[in-house]
């Protein structure tokens, strides 16, 4: 690989490439070489050659990653699923560790995540499945999980990353929430401008510092905002049941917007609605506490239902 008249940084990267022990190290070195290669007419051929090598390495890495498909297929899809997507070293593993019970490997090294990491986030009683997938530029990037996601948490540290990520989501139908990370490195003016840009492009977004939140240095309001936006994006409602003279259930039943009493009954047990004699409700859709309603009554988020059977 010719390196005439190249900078010391290019030569260092080239040395790392030649001594690399695996594809990840080769990719890392090649990317640095492409970055340091002069961008002029006489170096066009060399630059094209470097990019071709990088593409072949990614393809080789992707073929090697197919062995992990059996593991991916065993991930049971929960009622609400969101996928964390982004480039390497943007904080994806830290975010899933912050929001769920998952304990992924967190490292400053590139492409640390080589398979899906699954965690469960509880939002006021509702469980949301979060899946961190390998970086979009990694050979382990998983299109299958992306195409079945309801929501995407698109993690970025620079607005320029959005275009590249959206290219990967052309065939995906899930809703998008932009999570702009590393706000602790920005001035108030920079944060204001970034937020204004995202807002002008009509992006649903949250700005925070994941590292600061992990260290316990604030960001609670930003995290609460992210959790709320995430739940709202699913267009679901939480409905609780209760027995006479008892408190409501701890876990809600998750339903679509404008769900009916009948749908709740059928979700509890198929055919159960036929045995319902009377229904009382408390909450946002009731005119007064304990209102008696019929099976076709439309429910709202946080309603509480009491059934009386025949």
C-alpha cells in the first residue's frame, strides 16, 4: 500500500493496519487512513483503493456476523418495542444501561457491541422493550430488528450523523425520536441552535448528557422527558383493573387509543366480555368516580375498571 508523501498520522494508521489482528482493528486503521489521505487529484486512485478495501472488510465482517442470527431470532417481541440506533461511540450502550436493567459492555473502543442487547424499561407501570443494535457502520448492523421496531431512538452527537442514519431507515416504518447526546460538551448557545434546527425540521427530539446522568450529575428532567415521549409515541393507553373495596392492580393492561371496555375484558380472557354484568370506571374517561358504563365505552390513559360478572 503506497504511502509516499503521506502525513505521520497516515503512516501510523498504516502501520496499525499492517499489524492488525482482526477485522475490527483493520477497519479502524483504514478509516483513519482515509481521513488522513490528501484529497487532491494525484491521490484519487489511492483514496478509491482504500475505500474499496474498507467496503470489502465490512462485507466480510457482515458475513461473519450471520452466525449470530439464531440468537436474534430468539428475542421475543414485546407489546412495545423500541430500537436504539446510531453510529459507533455515540452512547447507545450507556443509554440502554441508563434506561433499563440491561448491563452491556461499555467501552470507548469502536464497535464494542456485536449483537443485540435487550433491556426492559418501566414507565409508570408499562414495560417497554429496548434493544440496542450494533452501530450502523458495523458489519453486525441488524436490518431485521430495525424493520420490526415500532419506535427508533436515534442517538447522535452531531447533526451531520442524521442523514447517514436515515439512509439506513428508508424501508423502516417505525416512528423516530432523536436523542442528541453529549450536551455537557456544548455551550448554552450551541444547545439552543441545535434544538432550534431539529425543531425546524419537525423532529421529535430530546437533548441530554447520558454520561452526566450515569454519574448522577442531573439530567433527570431530560430523562423523564425522553421516557414520556417514548411511551406517547406508541399511541397506547394504560388501563388498570380493580376488585371491590380493593386498590387498583399494580400492572396496567396496554391497549390502543380509544380501546373499549370489551377489548379490556377480552384481553383478560377470551370470551370474558360475555360474562360481564356491570362495569364501573374511575379516571379520565369517566364523568364521575365509579360511573357505570357499557362494553362499548371508549377508554383513556390511566382509567381504572371494575367488572361485575353474571
